[in-house]
């Protein structure tokens, strides 16, 4: 009987200890603010991402860039944290407070870039036929497209400039280009037509200038 009584007392003692321990844990749980809670969730998601199969990257990218996806949430959190400081810089201790210090710095930067350019990014994603596997790939594709547009614009400017220069050169002779008298006569005739000049009058003026040059040399 004594053994049974002792056994019951031990069970009751352990039960009371477990209950007290559970109550203690509940009361000791810190009240974290929204940023810390969100950061802790993102950190756990980040750890889980490191074990994903590469074949699922494209599917994961679509999920991460949704309005409630990992990158969108991460970018918004970083934007909010930057607004906490007048210098718009996030200290290492603040990143630790929010549990996102272990998330790759490049990923944090890309997530912020995505949120700050969300409209343009989503529009570009919709026009893509192959899709993307990461924000890095999206950035590279958008940068390449922008560069291509800039090159096209520059080409248009150069073309317009060339045409303008060509038009402005009408009626002008390049003295450095060598040609015979027949080629010169043809060009002069074209210049007269484009400027509505009577070629007969021009010939007369040329003859008068020639005579004046002869008289000047003779003197």
C-alpha cells in the first residue's frame, strides 16, 4: 500500500511541475511588435527555401512575387524599417531584432527593388513568355530591355541628326572632294535647281568673276 501511495504522489508532483512550467512559459513569452513577428516568419520561410528543389524555382518565383508572397512581404518590411531612421539606413541590430539578418543581403536588396518598382516589374513579368526563376533574372532582363530601348532611341537620334545634316548640306560644296569639270557642272546645276537659281545667270556671274580675276593678276 505504501508503494502505491508513493507512486501516486510522484505522479501528482510531476503533473504539478509540468503545469507550472507550461504556465511559466506562457507568461514569459515576450510581446513582439509587428515588424519582429513578420521578420521571424520570413526568416523561417528563408530557411525552408534553401532546401527547395531547383526545378521548382519558377513556380516558387510566382508565389514569392504575389501580393502576399515572400519577396513582396520582405521588400515591404525593409521599406518600413528604413523609414524608422532619418538616415534611411537599417542597423545590424535592427535586422537582428526582426530576424532577417540571416537572409542574404542581395535578396533583401532585390526584394526592396521589386516593391519600389512593383508596377513596372509586374507589367514586365506579364509580357514574358518564358517566365522567371528569380528576381536576379528579372532585374537582368529588365536592364537588358531598357538598354535596348536606349540604343534604339540613340539610333533614332543619330538617324535624325544625319538626315538633318544631310538636308543642311544641300547647296554646299565640299572642297576636299576631288571631281572633274563635268561632275562639278552637274552638282552646280543641282544646286541651282534646289535653290531656284537661273543657271544661265550663274554662268554669266562666273564669267564676270573670271574676267575680274584675270584683270587683277595682270595688274
